[in-house]
C-alpha cells in the first residue's frame, strides 16, 4: 500500500468540486513574481531633480563641459572630521588613481603630504603573518576628536571611508597596526 501524496505534489489532482489545484498554485506563484518585479521596477533610482553639479542639457541633448572645473578639496585645519572627510577621500582617490596596487604606506605618505599629522595616523599591515597579501588595508587619522577611516582592497569592492568615534583605547583601528616609522 503506497503513501498518498499531498494535493500540491500530485499533477492533475482535483478538488472535491472537480477543479485542478496545480494551475491555481502556479497562477499564485506567477502573480507574486509579477508583483515583485513591478514593485522592484518602481524602485529604480531616477533622480527627482538634477544634482547640483549637473548642467542644463543643450538643445542637442549632449552635455556641454563646465567652463570651470570643480576646485580640489582642501584640508580644513580648524574643521571637524566630517568637514575633512571629502579631503581625506580626495587624497585616497589620488593615490588609487596613481597606483591601483598602492599599499598602506602610499596612503599614509599622501595623508602626511596633504597636511595630516603623522603622529595621528594608523595603518594596518599589507601582508599577513603567512606573508600573503591582505584582503583589505585600513588607514586612519585622529582628527578633531574623531577618526577618519579608509579601507581599500580586493575584498572591499572599492574604497570606503567613514567618520567614527575614537575607541576607548584612544586609537581608531582595532587590532594590530604597523608602526609608522619612515
């Protein structure tokens, strides 16, 4: 004697009224998929208004270049960490653009050359204890009572930065860091 299959597992199973169950289930799944697709399509990012740096399109539809380029970011010595995040990012982007395989020392050197205090900088190691390349490098600067932290490497999908509070240790990065003695 065999075990009866539930109605949803049986192809062509009919209810007491004689209607097929499987088509109703399939219709429900298809409807849910369509509803999800339509709702995700509605969430595409189309800006409601143009960004501040956008120029008005010309009659040909092509964009005309700006007459004056945006000024480079600059250090705001008396500013907050948040006010200097743009400059921190600017310096890191310049390092990455000049050398996509840059190491931690390259970022530290750029931050020092950009006016940040070497004594306030931290950087993680570029190699593991097994002498393998690290998945990501973190570097930071203590600035105005907070931390500017940058991270880059193959595991990070690009450069990322954040302003964070100083840790209870008085440092910005957790774990072992390199001594900046060059």
